[in-house]
RNA sequence: GCGCCCGUAGCUCAGCUGGAUAGAGUACUUGGCUACGAACCAAGGGGUCAGGAGUUCGAAUCUCUUCGGGCGCGCCA
C-alpha cells in the first residue's frame, strides 16, 4: 500500500523531471519521510541533487518541478520548502487506507518479497557445549533469532543453525572433569585441577552418571597420574596427561563418558534456548566433518589449488594471499587438524548446501578470524560475497555497580537461565534487540531486576493489552471493522498514527537490508507511544457509531502491527498484563 | 606495535543509502485518574554529536588525523 503511494509519487516526479530537465532523466528519485509533521508525508531532494549539473538554484528547480507535476488523486499539496525540498502532503483518504490494508493482511502485513525466496542460513550461538549458556551467549541468541525471523518476514527462506563444537580438547576437558567428579563420588581424593571445569553442573552430571550406571566407570585414580607433570609446573600439560590417562584407563568406555557429558550439555542448551524462544532447524556436529572425511577433503582441495605448504612439520594455509595478517596452520605437527581446518570444511559444506547467503553471527572477540575464513572460502573457489559475518559485541554485566567476571571453567558466570528468570524472557529478548548489535552494551542487573516496569517492552505490550481490553469491552465483531468507513478519522493525531502504520513495511525491509532488528524495536516504541497519546486524548467507545467503529478499526490495526513486530523480535503480545 | 569495533543530554541508547530546528527512555521539576487499564499522558530545563582538518548545495553520518575506551593478534577452541 505504502509502496504503491511511493511508486505513484516517483512516477509523478519522473514525469516532471522529463519536462524540466530531460538530460538528467536518469537521476535516481529518492523519497523520504520527513521527521517533522509540518513537512508533509513525503519529501524529495531531487532539486538539490540537480542543482549542480543544471547550475541553477535548488529552489528554482524545485519550483519548476512542482509546476510540472501531473495531478494525482493521492496528493493534496506539493510545495517547495527549505533549501529546495519538495514536500508532498497526501489526502486524508490516501493516508487512511493503510488501516484497511493492515486489517486485510493481518499477520502478513509488513511481509515483504525483498528476499525473493533466496535461501539464507543464519548460524548463531554455536557455544561450546561445555557448560550452561551464559550471558556471553544470550545476546547472540536474541540477535540471531530476531534476525532470522526478520529475514523470514522479508521474504527469505531461512535456516537457523547451531554449530556444535563436539570434537575438540574442550570437550575432552569436560569429559575428564565429569569423570573426576564421578570418581569423587566413589571416594577418590585426587585433587581437582584448577583449570578443569569447576561448575556445579559438572557435579550434577557426575551424580546423574552414578545414578544411571553405579560404579561401572570407576577406575583406580592413583593410576591416572602416571607420567603426568605437576599441575603447578605445567597446568595445561597436567590436564592433557589426565585426559590421556582417562582414555587409557577407560578404554572404550571413554567414548561413553565423553558423549554422556556432551549429550547432557547439548540438551540443556536446547531446552534453555527453547524457553528463550530460540529454535534451530539444524544442529550441525563438528565431529561429523571429521567422520565423513570432509575436513581432509577440504584441506586436500586447498592443497590442490596450491594454497597449502609445509613448514616446521605442520601444514599451513597461505591465507596472507587472501588478505590475512599471517598464514594459518591447518594441520599440526602431531597430525591433528586445527579448529580452523574443520571450520574451512564447515564453510565448504555450507556452500555445498546451496545457500544464497550465509550469515555467521560471532562474538566480537572473533573478529580477527574473519579474514582467514573468507580467505579460505575464496581459496576454495567459492564466492566470499555470499558469506557475511555479523559481530555481536559482548554485554558487560554490572552487579551492584561492579563488573561481573565470567569464566566457564571457573564456574563463575551468570547463566542465561538465571538471567531469564530474573529479568523475564520478554524483557530479556527485547533488551538485547533494542541495541544495535555491534554496539557495546552495559547490562545493569540490579536495574533490570528491580525496575522491570521501566523496560520499554512493557510499554509496547501495554499498548497491545490496552487495545485488547477496549475491544473486549466493545464486544463487537472485530472482523466487521476491516471494511468500516474510515472517513471519521480526520484528526491530525489519527492521520499521524496511520502514517506510522504505513511505515512498518518500509521499516521491515530496511531492517532486513541492514540486518538490524533493532530498527523494528524502535519503530514499535514510537508506534506504541503515539497510540498511548491517542488513547489519553480521545475516547474510542463513543456513542456515535461511525466514529466509534472507525476509531476501533484504527486501534485494531495498531494492535496488529504491534503483534507483527513483536513476533519478529520474539516477544509475546499479551491481551492482558 | 598492527588490525577490527566504538565515542551523541547526568545515565542508557536511537539517528535509515549524507538532508530541514540532533531525538527517545531514564533521572529531575510541575500538572492530569468519579475516565475504554495511570505499567499511561501533558509540559519544562538539559548538547562544542570526543578534538581538529577535508570532501559539497548540505556532515552526527563519508575521508584523514589526534585523543580516549573495548576487543583481537596460538601448531587454543
């Protein structure tokens, strides 16, 4: 609807341009929505753009353009303003028609064909399954989930994916940690390494393992230390020796312990995220890349292209040839592939799955990783332009005015679960999306907890609930409002509200283009604000039937847009609070 | 040292591909419930858009530079 008005106005301007300056007929015509109400519904800067090539004053050109504008039933006034803007004021009927559009399209209002059905993959969270999700992950979860919904709404076919790092040393450390706690339950007094996973959840897993299998995985802890360096002298070496010892003593049972811990953590993460309203279509296993030989193949493919060389016994990818700072090891001296190697394979796999766009959402601390991954993609002969990396800055948590430190291994962190319970799902989701993702963020826990009613999410939900309440008291049939006569909506406040509704599809497209769901959140805040003003200024359930129904139709349209927007952000739209 | 991100009101943050007098929330000061929900509304004060230079009709926005902050620079993941 709004797009129709835009294209109509552009056509008018195009015609005027042909009459005034045919030699500049190729100039792109830009329409924007002025901030100030006095500047009409749409503004065009065409005359300002033409000033230089035509060597005439912008206001003069604007006046000529206005004089040549063909008449239109949508436009009540076109005038020159400011430095040479052309401001269009629409007729009230044109401004009101959006209400019918919203009510007719319902939950689909704002849906766009921008994506053209392209396949896009959004990979996010992808946390190591070595402990509960914590506040270092939830911002990425909220952003990724909202972005995925947004792109879906904007006409893309979206796959939401979680990459499971189930192949590395960190998983071995978790398995070891769990097993050591399990041995403690069976009387072991072996000192627990400082640098192993110390969180209580590890003890819980050990207890679960004991409950399910009794002493089946018990081994003599004294034999575990054979040949291990002193923890004090070489903490990491000590840990590796313990892992080797665990594998030696457990034999084939090691795989069970390992997978037990992995499965526990993964299902915990899955539940946690599901309760946060975050769902994935694919949980992609890193280990599967090794099992299917894809890591080997990917490196071989790089080597075949001449991008791999040997040095110091290791094999290196020449990423400097693709803009990276230094070359990177893909296969270590000990024969093991690096995490980077499996990541190359993973991205190769992503391309092979035929996505038109691949969006990786990473924590900002991984920014240095971008050139090597893009470089590898390019080296494989793939189009690096299809791969986009969105960085999410970490939220810094403050408790009683002090920064809270986070360490998974030390077990000191605020979990996503705790944060959700303290702040609430809706507020939490909204809070994160209300910030631009690449902006640093201070999260004051005490403020979020003690004054949740100050969170803007309630402001928006309240508007939704208020409308629901009014409609309930009206007790009429909402479907009937879809075709009601809107002409009683003549007040400036009502027409401004209509304009805000008409903007929603533009906001969706813009937000999708920018991968910026926060734009949707801000738009909803403004819409809710204008509605609250309206609510306080006018009564809806008035005696005069035509006016009452027109106003209720507008309210219903507002409620619909609020609901559609909140759905993108992953926040509920309650009828009562 | 090199690279990436950032610096806007006391605080937390918006500001769309450069547009008109830089905006919200919060805090502070006032006013509004015998009302369709006061988790709301109305009004007020509060700014060298970190500093400087450049690009042009026009800069918070683009370029360069200085200062300040965050992060990254492993045969870790």
